[in-house]
C-alpha cells in the first residue's frame, strides 16, 4: 500500500504530509476548494465535496487505499465502491454506527460502555415526558454533521427547547447535561493484524463547546487510565477498526467516566503527538491503513500543552507578528494551517509546548500550574485584549 487517498483536505490531512514523506507514501485527497490546507502538500487532488462518491471513485482509481479525515460522507454510495473492491480503511462498517449521534450512543450503550442518558426525538408527544425525566439543563444535539459544538445546544427551559425544535425534531437527540469535572480524551490506533496502541489520556478544555487546550497526560488515577484504555480496546475491537480513532469522555466529580463522542479519524485532542510523541497520530494512522507495524505512542517529554489558535474575526491576515511571538516561547512548536480566511471559531493553527518536569516532587501540580501559565501566555499573545 503506497498510494493513500484521503477524503477531506483540511488541517488533519495537511498534518499527514511529513509522515507520508517519511514513510515513502503518496498522498492524494478529495476536497472541495483549492484553498483547503492540504491541497499544497499532496501529489494529486480530486476537487469535489467529501460526500461526492463519484469523485471518490475517481480518487480510488489512483490509490491503493482510501481513508478519511472527514466523516461526513455518503456511506450508502461508498458501499457500492467497496463492493467493487475499493479498499476503505477504516472499513465502512466501522463508520456506519457512528455517523448519526443517536445511533452512536445506542451502539456504545449496547457494547456496555458508559454513556449519558439519551433519547431520540422522533415522537412529538413524548417530548414533555422525556424532558421531565432528564430535567434542565438538558443538551440538544443535531444527530448528524455536528462538529466543534455546531449543533450542540445547552437548553435551560422548555420554551427554548420548543423554539429549537421548530425544525424537524427527528433530526435531534436529547440527552442529560453531564456536570463533568473535567473532559478527557484518548487516541487509539488499531492495525490490520488487530494490534492496538493507545496514546496517553489527555485533558481537553472546551469553551463554548470548542476545544481550546489539551494537557498531556491528564492528571488522573492509574485505574481511570486503565478504564479508559479498556473502553478504547472494546470499541476498536468491536468495530474492527483499522486506523486512528479519537474518543472524548467526561469525568465526573465522583470519578465516574462517561463516553461523550467518537471521532473515527485523527482528532484535535491528539495534535500534541506531532511534537511530544515518537510516533504522531498522523504517522500512526498512515502506518495502520497501509498495513505497516504500529509505532511507539509514548510521550517523549514529561508533559505537553497544546493550545488551539482559533479565529476571532473575519480577516485575510496571516497573523505574522503574533506567530513570531509565539515561536519565541521556549519549547514551543507552532503549526499554522495556512488557511486564507479567518472566521470566529475557525481553527487556524495550534501550538504545542513541551514540558520537562524538572521538579518531580511537584508532579501534577507542576504540570497543571506551568501548563496553565503557558496556555495563558499563548492566548494573551494570540487573542486581542
Ligand atoms: P461536537 O461533535 O460538536 O464536538 P460534542 O458532543 O463533542 O459536539 O460537544 C461539544 C462540547 O459540548 C463537549 O466537549 C462538552 O464541553 C459539551 N457537551 C456536549 N454534550 C454534553 C453533555 N451531555 N453535558 C454537558 N456538556 C456537554
């Protein structure tokens, strides 16, 4: 397997470039716009939306294997290609239960994994009883195509719920609001042979439902780490995944873990691995989908902090001066996605700062304190006051 076709050409495909070169692979993408980040770093591009299966057919003719950096595809149409022999990794059956958030919750529950209480909203008359059961606040989610908090609404009262549901309510899922203490994530990879490796569990910090920072490793107990690794193994084995999956979780104040969401691809919570791990999630994904042995996912430093650089205005600026100040921070690694347009909330780049824990006695207090201080420094350079 030498020629890898990627459906999607955003930053996740862009970040595969170095690994593809290192492994001697050709990278081709299917993406709608010539301005998409990965267009400039790949061997060939099929310009088309990610859900255009006839474009994927063209891509597949040039590739040995097709993988995904974006899961908003037309599975039904792609399955015809799979029947004709196109090799998808992960296989389409591994994506099928995940693309609709309600189906995803059902799949996880049926596997015995812990998830928040949830309901589909297909019968209007049941709305009152469902919300009485869950109470307020409750969380309303679009079943399909949600990302970066788009389509996730925290609902405080019945009037707002009804207002949001003027659209077809079967498009939504309703679930309990989890008063989590922290949010966690794990990146896991499974090879063609069924070998699984997991990255260190990380803490993710969201604001307005969008990831702002990631701290690796999360300061949790060894039992909690083991529980989360076991969730990853159960899920990846059950779906017979080949490639990387990201798993987002909630940790409650009394130490309980719930699965929030599965990303069937590389994930923002694993970006730290580019600089902090021997094998990044992007290299690991390519290794898995090409049938190569998996690499070492361990941290090569004591800890790391990743900060997303999110757009905060509509602009065409390349933010040279802020980027210059950020790269001057010791042990900072800046990844700038080269997007030509900034919009509020858009992911424009990220920075990972590696921490060598000189002061072992302070342990997690050191990571938390220094990590928070570094994140604050980066954000005060990046965001206007
Ligand atoms: P998306 O697919 O848009 O990333 P998520 O389901 O991951 O949507 O939700 C985004 C964020 O919204 C989460 O990281 C979390 O901060 C918050 N959130 C989502 N579901 C819940 C919930 N049931 N209870 C509390 N907060 C939630």
